[in-house]
C-alpha cells in the first residue's frame, strides 16, 4: 500500500467490528444496477422491463447458478460489469418485483449523513453486513486524472519540478480512513443459496446469494478465486447455523 491509497476493505471494516470479531471477507462494491421486473438498470420504474427475468426469478428459489441470478449474465462485456457494455457497476440486485426481499433491503434508508454509492460488504462469523461511508463535501471530491495527466505529473516529479503528492494522507501521519456505519444486515438463515455466477466469458467471477422468493444480490469479486472464497465462507457460516 502506498501513502496515497485509502485503507483497504478489511482494514476499513476492522474499525467497525466488535472487539475480537474476525473478518472472513470484506469487499467494496461501487454503484449498483438493477435486474428487477418493472425497473430499469438504474432502479427507476419502467413498464415492461424485466418481465422475462421476473418470471425466472419467481420460480428459481434455491437455484442461483441456473435460475434468476444467472440470467443477469446473458451477455455483454465482462470487463464492464455484469450484463452491460456501459460503465461498470459492482453490485447487481435481482428480483421479480419491487416488493421482493432484495429490494426491501436495498431500499433501507441510509443512516443520517451517509450515502450508498460505495458499499462495504463484510462477513464475520456473527453477521453479513453492508456498511456505508459518510457523505463528503464537494470540496473533498477530486476528479480522476486522465492517463496523460497522470504521466505528465509523474514526469514533473521525476525531474524534480514538482514535489510528490500524498493523496488522501499526510506525509508522516498514520494512514486514516473515514468511519463506516451499518446500512443494513442480512440474516444468514434468510440466504437459501450462495454460489459463484458470472457471464459466459467469466462464469465464476461473481458471488451470488439468493433469498427464498428468488431475489438476491450479485457481488463483483473481480476474480474467480476470490468469488469462491466468498461463497465458501458464507456457506460455511450458513452450515453452522443449520
């Protein structure tokens, strides 16, 4: 980790955990898309959208890999996020309608002063929680540099014309992270199935979890090995609870 980086998911989650509570996995999910009957990809109502998906979702309880969640990955560019050739979004919400279990959770009101564009998903032996960071002022948000700007800045630093910038942190100070707080928690006994899913070209890159009504969430693990680790850990905890 360089001094210009923010703390990783696990280190950020550590400050939220109870003393002695181990983290089995933690992952940032940035932005979300919807595959829910009656909604467009941004979660806005749209007549006729998702009918085929909704039919599959309502009959696919307990069959994540071959049912509703798999239909999210019917095509598209895997490098741009599940099922879309536009900008990538990590989390996908799947469901047969706006009253499904997944939608009820994702519609939970944010804690005061917090936003849900970035979501920190954390699994511990006690719970599966979704955390959100505090709202930031516009002055705290810096635009991402273009590739040419980045290399230009590197050149100025190398020739001594500009001092190195330390991004989010102050030189000599401990790396810090803004506190996160609970948005909502998922009862592990409510998860009826959890397994890796994905697109045709990258079929096990995502961790899919499903509820009894066929709705669920698909998390972008980015690598098949990480997705398998997430699934194995969550299924192990589900097994402990019978």
